[in-house]
C-alpha cells in the first residue's frame, strides 16, 4: 500500500473531527454570548430597580435560565481536544447560576454580604467564561 493511500484512510476521520470541533465551538460561543446577555440584563435591572423583592425574583429567573443553559451544555459531546474545556464550561455556567442564587437570596433577605459575594462571583465567572470561549475559538 502506498503512503498516500494509507494517509487517505485518516482523512475522512480528520474532516469529521474538524466538523465536530467547529460545531462545538459554535455551541460554546452561543453559551458565552447568552451568559453575557444575562449578566448585562442583570446589571441594567440592578441599576434601575430599587425594589429588593423584584431584584430577588429577577436573579432567581436568571439562575433558572443559567441552570437550563448548563443542562444544555451537559448534553454536548465535545471532541476529545475540548474535554478539559468542556469540564471548565460546565463549572463556569454552574458558578454563574450559583452567583444568581446568592444574589436572589441576598436581595430577598436583605443580606449585603450575599449580594456582594454573588456579584463578585458573577463577575469572576464571566471573565473565566470569556477566557474559555477565546481558548476554544483559538484551537
């Protein structure tokens, strides 16, 4: 068997991997964009809404949406080269949901420590997600 024929055996597999990686990248980008939209919406609500009960409800709704987004991410089947990134993605989305839970509880029960912790966690995880999305795009 000639070397060219032998290498041809691997080509379809490589094309399939490239396609799978491209699809996975698109999903990660979509998740990153949605989390950023949720964060921006939360920031706008927090600036305009003086009622803590409404802020608590809004944070709870964002948490619910982030949990659903995390479950959607769990159903993804990443290519092997993205296994670590996928684990990190699941953790970051989960941390964003946790941040919203802290915010909801903080605003509901007027606990400034929970509000501060939730906001800080949300900011930190959003930065981690942006770094993760860039890393997945570059691969």
